[in-house]
C-alpha cells in the first residue's frame, strides 16, 4: 500500500508572518488567501494550509501542526 501527503495544516498566531517565512526561506508560493483565517501555500508541490485559531470551530485547537492529510493508494483485491 502506498500513500502520499495531500496537505499539512499549520496553526499559528500570525498566519501572514508564518507564510512569509516559508516564502522567504523555502521558496513557497502563495496559492490563495483565506480571509480572516490565513492562506494556502505551495511548498514545491506540498500544500501548506496556514491558519490561526478559528473561534467557530468546536474542537480543541493548538498551535503547531494541526494535522497531516495523507491519501492512501490501495491495490484492488488486497
């Protein structure tokens, strides 16, 4: 069974400053702005979702890596 990373979601206190760090130091590019929350970056093919704590979400949130989304590729019949 193989897998790929679909995106990494980072929660931070200042999404614009964090995004600029990845742009300046690792060559990320801006994919889109998410007004009031943050942005999406393209880090050489890896999507980074950079957001702040979202008041309307009802689950416990922490700063740092929120989650890593993986896609599994399975072989039929296995």
